[in-house]
C-alpha cells in the first residue's frame, strides 16, 4: 500500500470544515496492518519490561481504545505527567532500535505506506487523515513519529514531519473557533446532519428522563494541555475535546436548533472487560428541545467492531436507559451501527470466514489470505462481526466466534 491509498479527499481534516468530512473512505485494512505491526513491537517491548507495554498501549491506543493523556496514565501509576512522557519517549526509542536490529517486518510494511521518497506535505496529509479517521489526535505526534521512524525515515525528518502534523491540528482548532462566531450560517447544515442520527438513537421505553448532569465527571486531566478546547455559546463556556471527531460532534450540537443544551463527559460508566473493572467517559449528553435526553459516545467507524468498544457501548447503553435517556454511538460518518448491521455482504466471503472460525480463532495471517483471495473490505468485515456477534480483539488481532454473550451496540 502506498501513501496515497486510503486518502479520499483533496483536503485533509485540518483545512476542511469539520462538519463536512466523512471518515468512511479513510478507513482500511491497511491501517489495521500498521496497527498489527505496532502491536507486535509493543509486545516484544513488554517482554523486556511489562510496564513499557502498558504505557505504550495506553498512550497510542493500540488495543482499540482511545489514546490516554500523560496525566491520566500518570494518575494510574502515581507518576507525574512529565515522568510518564520521559518513560514513553525512552520506550519508543528502544522499540525502534529493536525493530532495526532484529530485522522485523516493520520497515517493509510501513515503508510502503510512508515511503522515503515522499514529500513532507504528502506524509503530513496522509498522517492527518489517519489521525482523524482513527480518533487519535491526543497521540498524533507520537504516532506520526513512530510510524515514520519504523518506515526508515531519519529521526530529524520524522520529528519535523510529526511536528507539522500537530501544528496543522492546532491551526485547525483555531480556525474552528473563528467559524463558531458564524453559527447562524451553520445551523441548517448542522441540523440536517443531526436529524438522521437521532433517528438511529436507541431510546428507552417510557418514563421521564433523569436530570442531566451539569458538570464533567472527568477530573484528572480535564485541563490537560494536550486536549483542544473552544468556546460554545449554547453552554456559555469553553468546552474541552480530545479529537477532531469529538470537536465535530460538539460543533453540530452547538449549531443545531434541535438541541437545547449539552454536557461533555457527564459520567464515568463502569464496565467489566474480561474480569477487570474499567471506566469510560461517554463523550456528551444532550437535551433536545422536545425534552428528550440522549447520551452520545464518539467511536470512529472503523473501531465500532472491536470487542473492547462493544463492551463499553453495551455499558453505555445500559447506563443511558437506566436514566431514561437515549443512547447513540456516533461514528463520524453517515454510516452508523444500524447501517452496518443491514449492510449486504457477499455470501461466499461470509462462508469463508465462518468456515475458518469453525476451526478456532482466526489470526491476522489467515485474514490476510482471505483478503488476497476475495474482495473483502473493512466495512464488510465490520458488518459480519457485528451481525454474528463475533469477538474482534486487537493488538494482536484475533477473531473468535465464541463470545460469552451478545453485546448491545
């Protein structure tokens, strides 16, 4: 795969109106191949030092969850934000050296996607599109640097280009703030985008909704300087966000006449992931002008099938319905979970995957063979995973047909 693969629009998320960008054409198995390579290297690093593996996975979002801030990771290990950054930088350096010394396949795979002969602007554009489509803005600098170094770029070049990526994200955030002063021009477009999504929301049966929280439940890193923020007049204050996808949703809610008010990350929703208690902060709860309340979580389209995210979605749905609220997973695309469930998939491809799963879990090498022999696309794969309740684990890839129970989405 070359640098141009998967880049569908002439403009990137940094210089386009965020309400107009759809991620569906920018997700691919190519991105999953990159993630599989990174997960292999992180696993090797974890063999040397387990905490390094945990730190790298948490910061880079390798397992399918969103990247965490250094402050939040530090709170978990009782370390300062700067100390976590130092440990992460050291672990990344060791991982790059290990890949170079051991003859790992990383340079071959990533070198095709981020070629040495590409211009800076081409690499920046490709990395920005990937960042937006995977909701990984918090770790954009680290991921960009790591991908480029593993592709064979010199450290100074990788650092420069990764810096350009973060600069373009910051510039986009500033332009978004300026656009918010012209909300009357954006209202029809925002409402037009929100209406079909509200039609996909999963609403509870009967009962008055519980009162909406008036403050964020996220406290450890609420003011972390790695997060973006802009002033939204509907709530009368600065609202923080972790990514361009989150900012786009907030922009739509703020501009749409269907929404009365909203609160970002209103609750810490607990869930059990293979016996371990975890917490997730759903992106926003919104009260509509008709009195209904809906809890909305941003999950990029390409990630809605991961087991960890389906577990979180099931917990979010249960929490929302317990409060009399609707539940919605917002994918950053015109395509939602219900659309994926209804998506037609070639029967021969479906039979091939089912036959493989009948003999046990499917690994990445086996899926790569299926892709080489068929026209399997990532959206088709997502549709099958959701439709059949298969378990898709990431880092490393593992597809299983034996989930303990069917999860809500």
